[in-house]
C-alpha cells in the first residue's frame, strides 16, 4: 500500500490547479468560478481524508 502515500498529493495538486483556474476566471470577469472552487475544496478534503486513511493503515500494519 505504498502508493497511498503518494496519491494523496495528487488531490492537493488538483486543488491548487482548480484554485488557480477559479482565480483566473474571476480576473477575466466570468460570473461562475464557483464550480472550480467547489472542486478545489473537494480536493483539499480528499487530501486530508486520504492522509488519515493512509496513517490508519500504516499504524494497523505496524501492530501486526
């Protein structure tokens, strides 16, 4: 399960990219950057969720 330690950062990168896209939409004067902010927020949530899940699995494997 070593890949879980790295895939959590993919969610963080997605969140950064969608935040950048939303800021660019705001500066261009578009009216709907909220979907990009929503996806960025979900990316941040998934980063912390995956991080907690990976730590839980790691601790469980160390006990066995």
